[in-house]
């Protein structure tokens, strides 16, 4: 089980790194930051909801296995967080801040 937690932490780091490194350029900074905060808050709410729901259900089915219920809740909540952040990043880049709505960037000096 610890190996699974390490995989979840690696995926969490990779998704968050990708989310912040794919910020669209040439858009209003305030709107971008508020969009990022909204996506992260929604992801945390989804993770808490899914993990609480699964934890309660797992304890109902197997009352004596609190450790396994906790593990399943952590994994399901983490997965929900990852899915919402990835989907929110795609929605942000493709719908809220499409290429057509971005201002052109100045060329990079070499």
C-alpha cells in the first residue's frame, strides 16, 4: 500500500506541475489566477466529497477494517483531485482562454 501512495503523490506532483506550467500567456493575469484558484478549490471539494463518501461506505460494508477504508478514501479522493485539476486545466486553456482570445507574445530575444 505505501507504494500506491507514492504513485499517487508522483501523479499529484506531475499534474500540478503540468497545470501551472501550461498557464496560457497573453491573458489577463487576474482572471487567470482566479481561474486557477477556482479549479484547485473545486478539486479539493471533489476530493473531500468522494473520499468522505467512500470512507463511510467502506466502513459500513467492513466495519472492522478501518485502515483499508482510510486507504481507499485517500486513493479515491486523490484520484478525484487529479481528474478535476486535469479537466480544469484543459477547460481553462481550450475554452476560457482560447488561442483566439490571447494577445500575441513578443518574440523571445536570443
